[in-house]
C-alpha cells in the first residue's frame, strides 16, 4: 500500500472504532466489521486472519466477485460508489 492508501485506511479504521492499525478487520465473508455489511476489504487492506500473500488476495478477490454477481447484490451494486485502494 502507498502512503496515501495507508492514510485512507487508517482514517477508516479510526472512524469504525477498530483498534488494529494494520488494516480493516473483516468477518468470514470479508465484510468490514463495524459497517452495515455492504463494505468489503480484501488483500493487504483486509485483516482476515489469512497471510497477506498474493495467492490469498487472489482467492479473496474471486470470493468477492462471486458475491457481487449473486442476485442478492445485483440491484444494490448499481447504486453504489467504490473506493479501490
């Protein structure tokens, strides 16, 4: 992560009341804890308990992609804004 991304993530960590400054704590579905369940974090940003490797980030990305393609999220995604770090 670059310094700009690190600063953005730190602001989110603070705003959500999380205490681990390394990234955003996520649940088993990679949803950021402390949100309404519509915010996901993967890779270096998401603290999932898995090692921060490229292989894990790829697997997490595939998981999120499948979730986004599901019917449950299709109508929600059309009206959302995204921040990619």
